[in-house]
């Protein structure tokens, strides 16, 4: 029996640092992600919306496009409720 595929869920702040190429964090994040190339990277629909709030408000079409392109490289999924522990 093989191991299940590793899924790494990224919060919106991490996606923003990566896409906007944050000088303090982007390189560190890229190195951490590169060390886990066999993993599936995921982001929730909520995080996707959080990432787009400021670019949409500012009508920053270039940044909106950068985010849309980045979202194509990860799995975007709905939030799922955890298992009950009654």
C-alpha cells in the first residue's frame, strides 16, 4: 500500500507574497515549495477571493492576471468541513 499524495494548502498571505514577489518572503517560500515538488499545492476558494480583493478594488488588471495565472498552477478547491468527532 503506497503513501497518499501530500497536499499542502497555502493561505492567501503566502499566495500574495509569491505572486506579488514580496522582497522579504517570496524567495524563502519558493525554496520551501521547491523542496516539496512531489506535493500537490492547493488553495481554497476563500483564499482565492482574499487574494483578489485589493487588485480588484484598485482595478490592477496586470496583478489580477498574475493571480489568475498563478491559480492555474495550484488546485483551487472549496472549503470542506472536517470530520465529526462526536
